[in-house]
C-alpha cells in the first residue's frame, strides 16, 4: 500500500529521469483509499441523544393516549394559567426591550455630553443616541431570539418514562 509521500517521491524521480508522467502509468490501476477512522461519540452526546429520543417517544405516546385517559384530555399548555404566564413572560420581554433601548438612546443623547462636559449640536446628539440605541436593540434582539428558541421546546426535567414499555 502506497501513501501520498510515496507517490510524490515516485513522481519527482520520474521527472528527473524524463520518464512518462505518473498519471499515464496508473491509468489502468485502481486506487483504494483507506477508510477514515471511526470516531466514537462522546458520552455527553450519547446522553443528549438518548434524552431527545426519550422525549420524542413520550410525546408520541401522550398524543396517542390523549383520548384514552381522562386526565390527559387537557394538556397543561391548554390551561388559562399557562397561557397567562406565557403572555406575562412575553410582555416582560417586550417591556425590557423598550426600556433598555430607550436607556441606550438617553445615554447617547445626554450621557456622552455630560461625560465630556462639552455641548454638541442637536443633530450630533440625535445621531449618538440612535447609534447607542441601535447597538443595544440588536443585542436585545439576539438574546430575545436565543431565549425564545430555548422556550420553544421545553426540556423534560423528570427524566423518567410516562408509560411502561
């Protein structure tokens, strides 16, 4: 079995003796490449995959047996209290976004002028305020999207099975 270094050596020596190009010599042959090494998955990855598979099985089972058990006819997500809690969380997130963006604007509009103890004209102060507010708004949107993606699929903290196999 030849490796790349052997092919390079062979090609260089063929050039030195004015021999035929290497590709003409190996056109009729087949090149068998070694298979890549099999990398074992980490235990954390296996555990996470096991939990995801378990959660999927539990959801499928809950959906399948929802009409059989009278206690499962209504999911916790269907209750009014759950919906009100979700609305409150979303309103708090929006309010936090508005307040932090407004505070960033005020910092750019007034804070820099107070820190430097100079006066700027109104257009420049507005520009500084908008730039600061924009930076803070982008950061808030990033963290809000990150939180919403985590909230989209709640984690099952019980770790156990709802049903028996």
